[in-house]
C-alpha cells in the first residue's frame, strides 16, 4: 500500500500545535475563557480559537499572549477580513 496521500506537517504547523497548548494554559491562568472581541454574531464561549495579530504565514507572527486574542469563529473571521480592525483590537485589548 502506498502512503503518498499522507500530508507532511510543516515545521510552522508543528510549532503552532506546541505553542497553542501553552497558550491555552496561559489564557486559562489569566481567566480568559470567552471570546474577547464580542462583535455582532459573537458566539461567546462556543468554538473558541486564537486570532493572531499577524497571519501565521507572516514572519512577524508570534504565538504569544500579546500577539493573540481568544476569539470565536465569527469574530475571528471579522478580524481576518479587516487588518485595521485587527490593529485596533490589539491596541485596545493588549495595549501594544
Ligand atoms: Zn466572538
């Protein structure tokens, strides 16, 4: 049997999987358990993920508290579509 369909996981993805685990712990420690953005259509505590200040393909991307926000999927999508809004929310929520 050929295994040609198995995708190689890139180093970047592996880094993110590792970093994500420590971020989850860090956010838990800080008591951040719901979406930090709360835009219209926010699902609050349902299917949360991390929104990055810079996209993961961007070399400036860091998997740190200051460069991520806890976000539900609809709010995350709003940030993805609007880099000005992303900057605004990071300034507001992370004071950077
Ligand atoms: Zn939300």
